[in-house]
């Protein structure tokens, strides 16, 4: 196992004085599904945003500590944020296709980067849609609006859009919270395949999904990483009472 991203003593405070992450250290393991879970307000989304510097757009006041990715500290002001966001892609919980065709949705990022080759774009569309387990459903509708797809298809389209940039890491923040169980199962199955080629960070929408998908899991409570363990450790044999109460449904 190798470490893809190393978060070291990260403390993050919003400008209203809320400390949303407190001294968090966690290793994100390469080619694995890294699950971050816990009750509302625990800091999961804040951590994901920190990993591709989306917090720059929010009201973050101070960030202390380090986030090491490819031997560089992401928090360093000199970080090329555009490049970082290409390598560390983000998928949000509400699928938000752009008001464009299925095809153009997938290659949106590549177009922004100035890619012109029709052959490359065609190839990347098929490759990304296949990886997102959507190709078989849309190969004959590539010119239809993205918004004409079902909710579950739209979410996979958004995943394809991120995959088209060939990221090293893909972060998904409750990607199935608006989806039915069938679409949810498709996305979970896709993650199991994708981890062969890239690193996945998933904030699941419930404990069951956390237990189903995790190769590594961290439990977050009020800005602290309470506990972290490989595989089903946190769900079968939690060390901390807080984790146990949460995974057994006693609070949350
Ligand atoms: N832009 C912001 N400005 C100020 N405080 C914020 C901001 N975003 C989040 N917070 C605060 O930071 C803390 C962590 O929030 P965050 O959204 O990271 O939690 P979460 O674990 O993702 O929760 P949820 O499960 O509800 O999505 C909360 O106390 C929240 O109120
Ligand atoms: Mg969140």
C-alpha cells in the first residue's frame, strides 16, 4: 500500500471563528476507496474542499498543517490550483450537468484546456463514459442534452466529466444521496473498478454505504478524526465509544 495524499495536523478555521477541522492527520491510500464518514458538521466536506483548495472560494480564515500530494504541500500559496483540481477531481451530491449535450458535458474540461483533436475527444468521451458505466445507456444519445438523462445517469455523467481529465484522485461528496438504490449500486460497483487505476475518497451517505465500500475508513466528529482503520475494522470492532455509538445507530 502506498500513501497518495498525506494530511498532517490540519487545523482549519472559518472566518466566523468556527474551527471545522482540528489537528486532523490522515493518510489517503492509493488505489483504494478511502471513506470519510460521521454526523453532520463533522468537517468531511471541509476536508474534501481543502484537498483541492476549493476552500479558497469559501470564507476560510486560517489553515495550519500540511497536505502533501506528489511531494508538494497543497496549502502552499504557490500551488497551481488549476492543475491540482485536474489531478484531484470532485463530484458533488446533486448531479449538475451543464446545459450542453452529453458529449460536451464529458469533454467540458478538455475544451477549457484547449484540446482540439476530434479523435482524442471522441476517444476520451467513450473511455470516460465506459469507466462511469454509462456508455451502454447513452452511446446513441450523445447529442441529447445532459439534462434529459435520469438523475442516476446525470450523476454518472458528472463522474465521466471528472474522469475525462484523467485525474489521479477522485473525491465524491455523498454522490448517491439523491439517487435510488439501483443507481447507487451502479456507482458503488463503478468505484470498485475505478480504484484499480486511481485513488478514491468517498463521503458516503450513510453508515451502511461506508461499511460496504470502505477499504479504509475514518470517523469524523466535530472536526476531529476520532478513529481510522482499514477495511471493516471501524464497523466490526471500533476502538472508541463515539465510533461504536455512531455505527450502531445510537446517535447521528
Ligand atoms: N463556508 C462556511 N463558513 C463558515 N462555517 C462553515 C462553512 N462551511 C462549513 N462550515 C462549518 O464547518 C463545520 C464543518 O462543516 P462541513 O460541511 O465540513 O461538515 P460535514 O461533515 O460535511 O457535514 P454534512 O454531513 O452535513 O455534510 C460545521 O460546523 C459548519 O457549520
Ligand atoms: Mg458535507
